């Protein structure tokens, strides 16, 4: 079987083909430019594989995911220039005539981690995946299905209790100021400290402040969804930082409900080299084919 | 068909029998005392109806809802004296030999509202139900199933951004201080103003403060679950108060995603006279029977 994956990010596209064991055979990466140019490159990549069976696309958003909506398959009102109201799936499917699965980038990653857990003999009925990078987003898989009736999750924009040492920072979200994304997205490093994230030392107090906010996000997801595990991916995350999140999560939860060992409950992605979304897309493509 | 309902609250039990159209035929209410006495009264009530087909129980918690757990059907570690580790379902099922559905009190109410919506020709695939009374809890129904893999939701204990005019109030939750429940449960009126809730005038600023917190809860539920509607029940709620919640919710959301008309999206219970849980229990009993 030959499966395709498009991980459509705001800065780059990763296209890949692989087999039913989720092994990547060929992969290419290119910059996200105009919709016309970027989707043409995507089509050109997959046109090399006429034996392709199905395709999974995980896209930056917001996107329309309700199958009965006339705009199903579109990138909708996005702040990304020129991409608003782009018929992503329609454009691809005119050229590549295979079943196409369509979801958000974070849902794709969530599904990859959900799938990977099974491969590692770790049964998870539900997974939450947060990405913390240029923005903050989350995907949720429960019993093999994505959560969200009227649309996909947008958990990057919840409000959180402010850290006592961070009360004056206004936050950088253009819509909400100090929502979660406005407080912990990558660019907040520069906004708070004048330094880029990679130049901020690991013992800088700003990490504790950000860990406090992510711990609250994990707490919200825990108390709402009671998932098997919560995965944190994205450029801002590291094992050192996640350890801080675990510590603050434990303090906030205060043993109110039982969760498993925090080293297993709050984790980095199991799939290496940012491959979660690609694996998720392969699995979703296969699922789409079996429909 | 004769269906039974037990709404097991921390202060009172409401037992009822009704038909397949969810019409209550007989109902009784008694105080929650010791588990032995209270469950004996429950059994005595249903023993009057040997033709009973199935029973739905919605209980205060925390409770064990995982069917494969040895403690399935138990009230687990509850702060309520004498009730910790009570085999609720086991005790009832020894005397009343019918299929029994078992969930939390708020899940029962959520299911009642989910069911009622259908009766009113209002299709909802997902509903969130918050109760705001002595405590704060929430239940979630998605596509006819309760959400929560490792346990039931405990959304009363999330953290929220503090209102600028409420920064010094420590909150009253014995576990977390200023979690949502610690900031908006009924007894916070007395803690903040020295007056009981029913004596606090509707133009008192404390209502705006509490509306701000509930609006954040509604925002979290919205951005996480993207539900069809969010219902607010419980003794603290009223249309006047909910109107304030809607206003603050709109400000917080800032049109980031589309939700339906707020008067339909954030509502009081459709089922009157606190009957949501009873209707939910009838519907769950019928569902259990059809398994």
C-alpha cells in the first residue's frame, strides 16, 4: 500500500509517501508561499506516485472540517496572507484522485501519537496533543475519533490564572492579549526578555512562568477530558521544560484525582524527528480508504 | 415501560418512576443521611414497583465509572462523611434486579438536556452541562456518550484568570483555594459579602465578578469541545445572571470562532423544575435496557 501525507504548516509544507507500516519512503519539504504555488508543488510531488492509494492532509487553520458544510476542505478565515478561503482539499482532489482525509495540523499530530502508542504496545483510548511553537494549538483523539462537533479545538486561546511574577506582561495574541498562546507561544520570549527563545538560559525564571501556564492547560484538559495522556510538541518544548510543567501540574492538581505517573502522563512526542503528523496522516489516509 | 431514576445528591435523594416518554408517574424525595439508611430508602421505594424495567442512577461523586474496574458502581474518595468507598450500584442491584445505568449527577443532567433537546426538535450532537450550586461540576455528552476515558469530568476545579476587582479573595475550595468552584460556588457569596446568595442584590458587582469566571469556563468548554450548546443549572443560576455570563463570554471570545446566537448557545436547562437528571436517568435506563 502507498499512503500520502501533507503536513501543511504556516511556514513550511512537508509532503511524504509511505507504506502501511508508516515507514516514510520519500519526503520533501518546501516553504509555504501563495496557495497557488504551494498547492501546485504539493500536487507535483504526489503526481510522481500514480500508485498512491490514499492521502492524509493535516493543515494549519482555522479550517472547515464539517463534512456537510459547503466549505468542507477549506482553510477559512486565517490571518495568514492570501490563504483565507482557500479550497485546499478541492484543489488537491481535482489532480490526485484518491480518498483524502482532512484535519488540522495538531489533530494530525495527535492521531500520529495515538497510532504510535499502539505500535509501542501502549493502549491509549484518548490523547491530547498540544503544540507550543509560533502559536499554541491542541488536537484531541477519543476512541479513534477527533473531538469537536461544530469545529476543531482552539485550546490555545483559553484564559489562565496569571503568574504573580508576570502580572504586567500584556500577552501577544492579536485577538485576546493574554490568552494561553499570548503568554507562552515562542515569540513571547522576545516580547518578555528581548532575547530569542534559544538564547534564554534554562534556569531563567521565564521558564517557570511559562510552565505554570502550560500546567494549567494540562489541568484543564485533564479535568475536562480525563485522557490517557497529554503530549507536548512544538519548538518551545524540551524535556527540561516539560519537567517544570509536570512539577507545577502536580501542585495545581493537588492529588484531587488520580492520574498515572506524570513521566508517562505528560510527555514529549513518541514519534521522533517531528514525525507525529506524518504518521497520523498515513493512519488517517488508511482509515479513509477503509470507509 | 416503567423506568426508574435515582438522583443522588449530597443533600437529598430524588427517586422517581416514569414511562418511556419520560413522564414522571411517582416521585419521592428524602434527605441524604448514612449510606445504609439512604440506600435502604431507595430500595424500599423501587420495591413498590415490581414491574420496573430498568434504572438510571446519577450520583454525587467522585464515583467509579469504568466498567472494567473492580470498584465500578462505587462512590469513591468523597469528602462527604461515611460515603467514601460505598458500593452504591452493588447494594441496589442485590435488591432491584433490573439493568442499571450509572453515572455522575451532572452527567445525568447533561443527558437529560441532550434528550430534551431532541424532544423539542433541536438537534444537538454535543452538550456541556455545568451545575453551579454548593459546588461546581460539569457533565459532557458527545454523540450520545459521556466524555471521560479515565474518569468523569471535574471541570469545577480548573483555574481561571482572576478578575481585577477580586484579586484578594482566596477562594473557598479546600483542595485548590481559588479554582472555579472556589470562586463561584454558592457559599462564596457569604465568604465575599457576608450575605447569603439569595440576599445579594442583582446589581451587586459580585455578580459581574462571578460571571467573568463562568464566562471563562464556557470559553474553555467551547475552545476544547466545540459543543452545540452549554447549559448552566444549579441554585446560583438565573436568567439575569446568565445574561451577564453571555456578555463577558462574547468579550472573551472576541469573535475568534463562530458560535450560534448566545441566547441559544448559553442557556438555562430546558427541562423545568430541576428535572434534567430525572429525564436523563430515564433515558439512560432505557439505553441500558437496549444493550
